[in-house]
C-alpha cells in the first residue's frame, strides 16, 4: 500500500511539474494576447497542483492529492482551450492567402502584348513631336518618314519596311523611305543585276503607277493587306534565283486621311522568318493611322506656308499691276473713253493701257496674259515696256505686235503668253487701225447703220512663236461710232446655272445705249454683268475698254 501511495505521489509530483511547464509554454505563446487576470489564475493553479503533490508525498494524506488532481484537471481543460485559441489566432492571418492554384500565372505572351501596346502609344506621341519639329526644317518630312519607318519595323519585328507617298500631280506612288531587308514583290527590270546593293538602290527610287504591283493596287483600293503566301498571289512576282529575292510575308497598309490615300506603308519578312500574324497586322494598322496623321500635319503646314507666301506675292503683284494700268484722267481730242476691270482672285491676268504716243496717234492696248501671279505680271511689264517704246514710231499696228512678239518670245524662261488687241486711233484723220494676237476680238459700232461688226485675225498669241507675222485692218470712223475691246472672261462670265453671259448681250447694250457717253455705256455693261452673275463665283478676270468717237 505504501509502495502504491509512493508511486502515486511521485506521479502526482511529476504531473504537477509537467503542468507548470505546460502553462509556462502557454504564457510564452500568448503573452501579448492574454489579459493579466488569466495569467494570474494559471500561475495560482500550477502552484496549487505542485503544492498538493508535495504535501501528499511527505504527509501521505490523500485529501491533498485529490484536491491537487481536481485543480489539475480543471487547469488542463483551460489549457487546451487556451492553446486552441492561440493556435486559431496564429493561423488567422493566413486564412486570406489563396492557395497556389488560385494565384495568377505569369504569361510571357500577355506581358509582351502589354509592352507592344505601350510601345505603340509612345511611337504615336513621337510621330507627332517629330512632325512639329519638321515644320522649320527643309528635310523635316524626310526625317519624319525615317522615324516612322524604323519605329514600325521595330514594333512589328519586320525585317524591312518602306513608305511610299502619292505624287501630287501624277497617278503614281513613289518610295520616299526604305530601311532593312525588303524582298521586292514586283518584277525587277531585266537589265538590273541581282546584287543586294543594286536591288535596294533601285527600290529606294522606284515609282509604281496606280493599279500596278501590290503597292499601286493598295493605293487604288485603299484596303490594307496581310499576305502570308505571296507565291499563290498573282499580285506578286517571284524574282529568282538568289535567296535574298525569295518572297516571305508582307503587310501593306494605305495611309488614308479624309477618305483620300496619301501613301502606303509596307512591311516585309524574309522567306526564312516567321510569317506575320493578325496581332502584328493590327499593330501595324494602328501605327499607320498615327503616321498618317503626322504626315498630314506636315502637309497642312506646308500648304498654309505656301498660301501665305502666295498671298504676300499676290499683294505685291497686285499693287504693281495697278500702277501699270492705263489712267482715265486725261482727255482725247475728238473722243471719250472709259474702262473697268474685275479680278477673279489675286493678281488680275488682264492688262490695259492708253498711250498718247504722238499728236496724231493714241494707242489703246488690251491684253489677257495666261496664268496669274508674278510670272503673268512680268509678261505684262515686258509688254508695256516694249509698247511704250515702239508705239511712238511710224509703224503700223501689225508691225508693232510683230516686234513685241519678237521682243518677248524666248527671252525669259516663263511659259506664259498673251492674247492682245491694239487699236491705234488717228484723231486728226479720224482713222482707226486694229491688230489682234490670239483670242482678242474687237467690236466696232457704226452709228450710221446702227450695226456692230467684230474684228479678229487668226494668229498666235504673243510669246508663242517668234516668227509669227501679224496683220491689221484700217478704216475710218465717224461721230457716234464706238470701239470696244474686251477679254474673254467678260463674255464667259456665268450665272448660278452656269450659263455664260455671251457677246450678244454686250452688243445689245451698246446698240441700246449708243447715244450715251463712253463712261455711261461702260457702267451699263458692268452692272448688267453683275446682275447676271449674282453670287456665282467667277474663274476669270473681266476687263473692258470702250472708245466713243465724238
């Protein structure tokens, strides 16, 4: 019995010590989470268990052991709950962490797409900045095209690229920038050596008519093309036998602004390179849209600059022109005269002058110079200078025109000519002499018969052929007779229905108002044309010179 009691006391002692150790561990784990009351209770419970075991061991009274075991069981129960609570709090921060299969997986293709999208946006910004930088540079457009081409090649991972622009005047598309390796998709000239440098140089300066080769076809249709099998596409031609000529895959995209094709962007990969795919095709189209906008900005700036220069030129030329026109401020013995001219726009291509050359001669000159601007003004000045010199001679009207033509034709590198009418009036003898060059009719109203006749000789305009010989007509005039010189812009004036004013209306007004002064007849004709045309836009200058014999 004693042995049994001793064994039990030893076990109780060990249990008490174990309980104390367990609670020490609990205290260490939950030091920051447990309130002071719980800590004190655990310490007291451990002391009670340990004390009961020691008393039973030395005194042998079972009451102490029973009491200690009771406290021990209660303490174990509390310790289990405490451990579970602490374990729950330790695990709690990890409850929201997803397991590995729920976490996003790194996809290289997705990351590559994001990088390409970012690169496209940066390229678009760079195109616009480069376009604005090119405004003040003569080679700005070429630099912009180079930037565009290299950026598109890099982003689409092409082996080569080219930018072709539509010609302003001809239906052709011309290579303006070329970079990298670009197997030609068209038939090379037979005499071109199949050497890389020679082929690239030929392509760098190539032109393609609309509708011919893949470049001209895309420029005509305005439809972007992704070609991965050019050998089975009749728009392509396979040059042989060199490897660098073998066709690979191509992206050909039109540059379109306001439904108008301004150029083509072309990308190529060699035969041994991976073929272009739909993603790269889509990226190339986006980049082409950015490029089209940038190029159009440069074009718009150039147009504005050219228009501004032309406007300044037109203002200067207009002022000079007004200074060389004939004046109505002097009188003519035995006659009255009047004139008007209306410019369609800018510098008037018409020129008139009244030169009182001698006591017995007054020269009336009316010219219609082809074209406008400074070139037409130069021709006017030359005609005026020559006329001012030779009308003072005894030469006839025909000779004066012949000499004027010789003095102008071939002297300057300007492709301009002039229709001209010259009427020399001899106030002493009451004789008028008329000579014309080109399309410059003269109307003569005879007061006695109340009839109008038209005088015009078939001949080349001034400035066309140096060997042209002109002829003239001479006839007497009487009081009340009227001579009218006019340019074709007057009779070709149109109304809102595109009907022409015509020469018959002028004739009718002259006959109807023949009793009026020259200035009044001129005003009648001018107002009649204005009423007839209304708000319709006119495309040619209108000039009239009228002489009435007194």
